[in-house]
């Protein structure tokens, strides 16, 4: 019976995964929006994946939301795999907590958005959640037996950026996956930190930017010499790193000193200076927050000790923008299969009946398909197909049918090939 | 190959759906929190489904988030079924749009949260999204051929409530599903409005409060005589309605006049005065927003006409609170199967090896199971089981095994029964 339920669920999911273009309310644009300088925003707005509300503030439209949700689910899977438990904290922040850690004042943190309750109390809009989650954990962590704890969320953050010109890569409002680790010992933290770094590498690889994303040494804090960033090589980035592609590591310019080079056993000559996008960061917080907010645990001897923490961030919306920046070409977006809104873009060129049959069969086979059933020109359909960036294009026309099937082309290639439905199925698998 | 993918996906989902209690970081509490007066917040905090950040501002903990996501997915399915396309708008709101519709001033809308950009520009935090989505649709709707459009989102809203004492039923920050309809004609709007009302009835029924939830006539606006609310009968509500259980309809006190009674063909004598919780509302907006913001379409003759709109809201977090209010008993929460965090609560009472085997088998069968494998007393396990409210409790002890299996009990019943694994499978289906 439960298996039956799963089957029905599957059937529903499959149906929902496909769509006719004529049903989609969004329209693509021929021209880049005049008020955007970043490539990610230009392409995503032209293709109608996002809509600009204000500088640095973007709405996700149906196709954009599909990509975003796929990215989120990949992150979720990898966070669950390393023991993360999902929670959902609040945007509104209690000033008392932030005063305790000395991060409330605008002189200390200069990108707060603040708002006011009717009784005059000022509240913050969270740009991160160390304070809130540390205070919350006081309800749940008392003894060494309660540790370790790994909790994460995917939630909207707010940052009052002075300027916002990088499209969805640096928004005033954006999605963040932030995981917080709570351990009894430094060794346990160190082990989890490495596991999380590996999970991050896996995430960047799964979303298609693994080959150009590098673990990068960045400035640490009181509790660790370095933190680590994950930097994707791209001219659109705001960071500068010194990279050894051979060794697969990099140093952020901010800590690029002779001392650090010596420490890491790297020579200046083997490093390449490149511009990059920070797509993730991991940080050993030590007892900075647990001491300030009083999060302690009793060890085996009953002695109270501060919990040792770490924080681990990836911005799903920034990741989406990064994928567009590094993988698109002059014709439009190029989505990796793992995050593409659909796997197949089926175009009918004057063969609607047959294309409809293919559409039905593709759905039954569980292939996510966008079916361009619109009554428009071939040129418009091809142009939109390149712009939208779906991995496989299948064109059904009288000509293709005469030759034995659909004209099949990868988005990344220029040559197409005629294939029967069975050949398409083999090709896709 | 795609089918293979689905199979693997299923396997992953099943595994993720089950959990050992010893892994869960949250702890239940024996006492109600002193600072909460509402039953939903008291129980949800004691059971550790939510955490209170501030009055009216709650974090969702792992079990609470599971329930919330199930509610969201039921809503999503029903909205997709009536043609809704999911989007994700922003919290930050552009004042210009709201000035155009005369809803920016705090004299007109008294529950705005506002914040300020570094350049001094005031922004709002959205409590609803008519303005934003109407302005956005100007990019996508030009002709009658582009209509109808139905777009919805599940997104965080902010309301600067003077007081917040109803737990998660009236938050300062809360989740909302808001759908907006865009039609060419009044007839088309009227038809969709009824379809959406039916979808709402289905949602309330699916989440387990259908029998006590009633479509209720409420005040309309310039464009329609009435709007409709969906009111769940409960003493915890803030609304008063006049209800005919027999006819399955109600009138909100705010429009309870002789004229309205006559209009609806109802007699005072057949109506019962009850307190209720507003769990949904649907509203014909007409051209209020499209005229103000210039959202027009060209009809068949090329004449520009304002688009006719409607808005349709359900708060998933309020719905969660309502389920707790109306279904819980003196021992704790009682979740309907459709939204329960797990289907089965498996308790090991000194028979860990055998309970572990049952846990493995339940997972393989695709049953979402919380396995209480903790090293605590039977009393604590039973108490927590009643508090958490999982629909089916399976107790494995030497005694139960001696009698042939697990001691099985529904959360809603007091009698238990010994069942073999096969009998449990039949019982659950």
C-alpha cells in the first residue's frame, strides 16, 4: 500500500515535471535590460527566470524557481548526508542577542537592515544566524551526550549593500544555506569541518562548476588561523585569489603574504592571480558565540564547558547566478542537467500532432520536458531554446519525421542528429 | 534509465523520511512555557516543534519543519492542479508601487514594517504582494492571448502586529501562500474563484480540519459584494461567525445584517454563533490594482482593457497552529496522517535489537518512522509519544514479542493490540 502511494506520488511528480510553453506565463525578451550590467542578471531577466524588483532585489519566476529548488535540494541532500538537521529560523532578529556579541551597532556591522516594532523596539533583519541559533541551542544542549549537533536552514537573508550591481550574486535580499556545528572538542570540530568541505566540493561538482571551483585559504579569526572559501574562477567575481590549478588550492589576496605562502608550502611562481566568485565559505567559530551567549555543556566529569562551533554557508541564489556567469555562451544560458529547469526542450515545427505524441511519451518515461507548442516562428523557437538553456533540444518537423524521428541536439554542441524515440531514450540515459 | 533514477530517488526519500530519536537534537519539555497563553504555542514549544524568538516570531525546529513542509506540499499540489504557477517574490517592497495604490502610508496600513536603504530610501517588508505581482505582470501580459494567468508563492510575510498572543496563528513573521489570478473577463474570474474555493475546501479536508471548516461570507469591496473566508470553528479563534452546519456556510459577524441574511436566504434561527479561526480567504479584486498600476491587455479588437484580478491566501504556519488547536487533547498533539512528521512512532522498551530490526523493515516498506531508541524510562517514552502526536505508536518489548509482535495503538485511541509485522503493514494501509 505504501509502495502504491509512492507510485502515485511518482506519477504526480512526473506530470508536474513537464510543461507546455503555451501555458507558461513568462515571456522572454530580445534585448538585455538597460539597467543591468552583470551578465547573470541580463541573461536571467531576458530568459525570464527572474524579475528585478529593485537593485539587488529579485523575484524568482517559474523557470528560475525550478532551478533554484533543484540547487536547494542538492544542497539539502549533501547536508543531510553529513548529519545536518533542517530548521527554519526567522528573519526578525532580537537586538539583545546581538548586543551580547557586540554585533548590533551599525559601527560594527555596516550592512544591517533594521526595523521597528510599534512599541519603539528596534529589530534587525538577519544577515546571518549565529546569535539566534546559539541562544536557541541552550534549550537543547546541556550535556556531552547531546553533542554533536549539526543544524542548517535554507532561508532569506538581508544585507543593506551600499551598491548592488552584481545581479543575483550580491543581493540585498537573497537565499542562504547556513549550517552551524556544535561540538564538544576541537578534534570533533576539525573532523566535521573537513567532512563539510568535502560535501561542499561535491555540491559544486553536482551543480556543474566543480572544475573551476577551488578551496581557498582566507582569513581566520581568534580560533583558527584560516577560514576557507570556495572560489569559482570568473571575471564576474569580486575576489582575487592566487591559484594553483595543479594542487587544486588557492589563497585569497587578503591573506597572500610570504608568511602564509611558507606556511602552506607554496611558491609564488606556481600561483596564478585570478578573479573569482565566492560561492561558499566555512569558518571555525570556536567559542566566540557560545561563550558570549552562555551555551555550555557538562563534560563526563560534570564540568561546564563552552560548546565549540563552526559555521558553513552557501548561497543558492548566488550559486544560480554563478552557474549562469561561467557556463553561458553568446546565445544564452547553458544549464547543467542536474539543475536545468527541464531536461528536454521539445520544439514542434509544424508537426503538432506528432510532437504531442512525443510529449506524452516523454512524460510517461519520466523525462522533464518543456514542450514549445506555441504558434510562433521557427526562428523564435530556436532563439528561445538557446536562451533558456535546456540541455537537450528535440525538434519535431515533417522533415525530421520523414528522416525517422526528432532532430536532437545538445545545448553545448552545434551538430544535431536524427533519432527515433528509442534512440532518444538511450541517448538521454 | 529515468525509471531507474526515480527508483534511486525513492530509496533516498524513504531513508530520509525515517529517524532515530537519539539523533534528533531537540528536547521536549515537561512544563508549558510560562510566557505563552495560546494552546498551539504551548504544545508546539513543549514538543519542540517550534522555538520562540520573540512574541509572534517563531523558528521551526526539525519536527515542526517536517509538518510545515507537508502542509506546504499539499497546498502546492492543489494550487498546481488548478493551473497555478509557482513564483517566489521578495520581502523588500518598493514604496513607489504602494504609493500608486495608496497603501504606503502608515495612516492607511497600520501594520507595515519599514526599513531604510543606506541612501535614505524607505522600503517596506511585504505583508501581501498585490502591488509587486501586478507591476511584474506588465512584462508578461499584453494581449487577451496571454490570459488567464494564475501565479502563487509560498513566502515569508511580515506584519507589525500591536500584540501577538496567538502563538503561530498570528505572527509578526509568518509563511503565506498567496495566489493571484489575472483574467480577461468577470465570468472567467468568477469561474476560477469557485474552482479555487473548491481547492481550498480540499486542502482543509486533506490536512484534517475539513469537518469543522466553513466557507464564510465576509465583506467585499468595490468590485464584489462579498469576499469569502474559510473559518475553522475553535475557541482559540479571533473571529465570530454565524454558522449553519446543516447548509455548510457561515456569515462573518462583520456583515451579519438583516439585509445580508435576506440576500443569502438564511434565517437567524438556523444560525449558530461561534468563535473561529480564519484559515483562508479569497477576494475578487476586480481592477483595483490593474487600473492603479496600469496592467492592461488588448482584447480581440485591439482595445486596451484593465486585467481583472483576484487574490487567494492560506497561511501554512497558521494552518499548522490551527491543526494543533482543534485536534490536540490533554496529553499532547494529535497529527492527522497527511501532515504528521512521521507515520509511526516506534518505541523500544528494553528490546533494542528486535526494535532495530522492525525499524529497518519499516524503512524498507517506505513507512516514515521515528524510532525512540533512547536510553530513558518507559514513562518518558510514552509521555513524549503522546506529546509529539505521531498517528501510530508501536511498542516493542520482551513482553510484546512474547505475545507475537508489537503493541500497536493509534494516537486517537486508548486500546492497544498485539500485531505481527505483517499485521501492522495491513493495519497501516
